[in-house]
C-alpha cells in the first residue's frame, strides 16, 4: 500500500449567494481599511490515506467528494494529491 495526502478544495458556485461570506466581508470592512469587494467562504479537507496506487486513490477521492464532502448542486471542487 502507498500513502497519500489529498487536499480537497470546495467552493460555492459563482451563481450561488454566499450569505455567510457576505457577513464576514462586512465584518472585515468594519475591522480593516482593506477594500474588500467580494469574500466567499469555502472548505478545505486534508485527507491522509493508503491505497494500492495513485489511480485507485483518485477514483475513491472522486467518489467520496461527489457523494459526501461536496454538495454538487451548489458547490464545485478540486483537489491536489501527492504520495507521501
């Protein structure tokens, strides 16, 4: 078995309203002088796993992300994976 580290990045689709992100943007404007025009929140998931090979690890990562980690109706996702 080979050890892998995968990082999954999950973000709301551009056409989905991000009410929590808007609230954080507004609070940021009150605390800072930065001109923050848009702020969107997302999720990052770090996964440490073992699999027979990279191809199998990627296949299972796709399965888990599409069915469990991301709400694919309103979120897009991408990932990085490396052998460790």
